[in-house]
C-alpha cells in the first residue's frame, strides 16, 4: 500500500515561438502540469507585451462590452506567436470600434427616446387627471418653462417657488408632477427634485394637445423606434461578423488566461522555454499530447533546480480519492508524512456506519451520493458511508428504523449498550495505535528511526499497557517500563543536558499519555451516537405504531426517516470528521507539504472582463 505522497517531476520544454499557444493549451488539457518560472538563459520575457495588450483590451471593454457579442469558444490558436494573436485581435476590435461608434450612438439615442416615451405613457393614460393642453405645455417659453417629473416616492409638500404652478398626477403605482413657471424658478425646482431622486421626463416636441391623441402618438412612435432598433441591431451584428469580433474576443480571453496563469515566458527570436512540474511521473503523457498536436518541441525531465520546493501529488485509486479531502482539511502531507486516504477509506466508513446503522437509510445515502457526486464531489463519501450503514444495519437488525423486519445478526444496540460502548472504545484504541505506527513510519522515512525507538516507543508501550489493563490488570506493569524507556532514551540522546532532558521528557510523557487517554475515551461517542440513532429509530417506530392505521404509520415512518437522515446523518458525518482530524491525525500529520496545483485550462466559453452584458432589443 502506497502511503507516501509522490513528488512531482521537473520538466523543461523548448517549443517554437509560434506554437506557444497550442503548447500551453495542450499542457493545460492534461491537468498534469504546474508551470514554475526558472531559466538559466538570458532570454527576454514576453509577458510585459501581453499584459499591455490585456490592459488595452480591458479599456476597450469598459467602453464597448455592452455592445459586443459573446466570445466564440476558444479553438486552436494555430501557429501564431502570442503577441501576434494579441496584436491581430486588438486591431480587429479597434477597426470594429471605428465603424461601430456612430451605430452605437444612434442606438443609444433611440433607446433613450423609447424609455422616455414608455415612462410617459402611464401619465397620458391617467383617466382621472385633468391634464393641461399638452402641446401648449411643452411650448412654454422663453420666459416660462414647463417640466414633467416621475417621482421616486409618494408626493409630499414641496418647497415650491412662489410663481411655480404644480399638478400632481397618480397613474397606477407611479406618481408624476407637472410644473410650469418662470424659467429661473423652474431651474431651481429642478435641483430640489433631483436631490429627491425625481426623474425629469423629456417631452417630445410633436406631442398632440389632448391625452388620447398623445397616447396614440407615443405608442406609434415606440413601434417606429422598435423597428429602427431592429435595423440598427442588424447593422451592428453585420459589423460583428465583418470584423470577426467574437473570434477576437476569444483570442484576447486566451491571452488574458496566459497572463493570469503563466508565471514566466522566456523566449528568443524563434523559441520559447517553458518549465515547471508534472504529476505525470512516467513522462509519456506530456509527450503524447504534444505529439498529437504535431508540435515541434524538445522535452526533458532533468533534476529540479536547487532552491525550488517540490510539489507533492496524492496517487490513490478511484475508491480512495474522495477520502483525500480529510488530509487536505489540514494541508498537504509533506514528503515524509503519510497519505492515509486508503486507510480512511476503511476506517471512516466503519465509524460512520456504526453510528448510523440502518439498511434502508444507508441505501438512500448511496443513491444520494451517486446522484450528487458529479455536481458536489464531496458527496461521493455518502456512497461508502451508506454501504457501511447497510452492513451495520444488518448486524443491528434495523431497516428504516423498524427492528421487526430483520433479525439482528450481532446485537440490538438498546439491549446491550455497554457492549456497544466497549466495542467503540476498542475501535478507538486500534485507530490511535494505527496513528502511532504511522508516526514511527514517518520517523523512519525522515531518517530518525533510532530516535523514535529510543524515546517514543516507550510511550507506545505505556499506551499498550493502559488499554490492555481492563482485560488484565497485570498489563499495568508495563507502564513504568515504558516511562523508564522514554526518560532514559532522552537522557542518552542529550548527554550534555541529561537532567534537563529528563525533566522535559517527564512533563512530555505526562501530557502525551493524558492526551492519549482522552483521545481514546473520545471514541465512546461512536457507541453513544449508535445508541442515540437506535433510540430515535425506536421512537419513530413507536409513533408509527401508535397511529393505529396503516396510512398514518407509513406517513410517520416516512417523515421520521427523513428527519433522521437530514439531521442525524449530518451530525454523524461531523463526528466522523472530528474523530479523524483530532484523534487520529494529531498523532502523525502536520500537513506542511506543498500541494501540486495544475495549470487550469482556458474556459471553453470565455467570459469578458466584466460580468455584466447588455442586449439590444
């Protein structure tokens, strides 16, 4: 069983400069490459040029993003250097902008006019309002001025200038205000209403005098504007096609991906130098994917340069990969720490199943994990957890909280609670011993096996005496032997400071043994939750039987089992995680390694720099 994380392999790739884009896409597609800058050459770097291109792209996006079409999917970039890809795409966008500016200007004018007319329509349709002669109202001037406002809230007592006449109009849920008066006073009134977030409406010059005719005029103008907008939109789409805007946006999204994900691009006039790490330890996968693209390259796997921290990779079979999540909660195991994913694939489901023992509920967990694991990878843990729940459900004789359907192969939890608690304690002792064994193995990997045998082995002997004492009190005799072993070992390893070393070792031994005892007793919760699960199941079954009718019993059983799965399933999962992290991992895992971080692939449908997007209608 492979318990040790694998170290990633250093690679160096020499590629033709015009094939950098294809090479980066190919490497990212493998999911087995992490780029890291390192070059002994005096080659220039391409990234400043590409960053400048991305900066210009973002500036263009601030002005024109609302009018751009969606980027096309990133395709093969072809045999073009990245700077050529960026330059060509930017030229396409500049050329498009020169042709599109007047079209966009016309589009904005039409849309603004349509919006104003649509806001004006409720005012014109207000049947209870005695509106003034609209044509005369609009033509007021030059001494007088007229306004129509859409209020942000309910109208209230305004501070009206002395010569301004107001009319409030309620139209459905909207409130309007008409004002006419001397131009200077109306200008001051504008400022006051603007502070109250009122919107001044633009009244069209050709509006008829009477509201019904004005309403018809507005609707006809809105239809006319909609037709014009369709024509302008078609013109804009033709400009998109003519200038290849979608492809240009995709190319620039690719360049932005390069800038964000490639730490260094060293190059000469004809070649580029890519370096980094690969989780493809055999080395054949990278070469194969580059060959499939028919690229011209030189690939080698030398020793990693000095001073670089080698990333680590967890290599586990498919059935153990979901359990890598436990280790990553604390960090990546370093090169001399154990990857316990395969061990946890057995230990964690056993703990979960013991606490959540039920055949029917376990089957539902399996179904839930199978359905959700593609969208939520962590839910894949429900599958082995559900399998263990079925196993212990058979041993305890529980099917959907009903103990009358299946005989108990081992024991009914509520009938033998002490036996259940004793088994959970024994299981905990085995798990902790396994953690101590892994601690010994890690000392051996790091070249400190002699130190472990001289010192920590004595504490393991003490712990063995502690857990065996309930079975045979004579086992307590090994505790002083183990303590002496531990203290003498420390004294031998520190001959210059023996007394100080013995004192420190005595305090350490007391703390460690007390911690081991507490960790072991903590596993009683496994049996306690098994009893709680059985008790809750018995309560649900009793309530179902008390209904006195078959439909009522089925309803109570369904609701009770749903409640057990939702609440107790979550609690049991949390307890399993806690026991793994704080009772098992604490013995041997620090998580100080550097995790391998593969280069992300370019998005299939790249997004523009900003998430907002406007669509013309």
